[in-house]
C-alpha cells in the first residue's frame, strides 16, 4: 500500500482558483458555465483535502 502525502502547495493553488471563480459567480450568478466551474473547482479542492 502506498502512503499518500498532502501537498499543501497544490491545495493552496486549488483554493485560490476556487476563490477566483466564486468572485466571478458572485458578479454573474445566472451564467451556467461559471456555476459549473464553481462545482468543478470545489470538487477538485475537496479531493485534495
């Protein structure tokens, strides 16, 4: 079994990108593409945790 390590830099980058798309979504919450990006980046960030 391989032990996985937590990559703090990757997690910080993912959180930064999630925050950026949340700012865009707050400005235009009717755009489905931006909403999809929020969901995708959240899932990615969650999986890194």
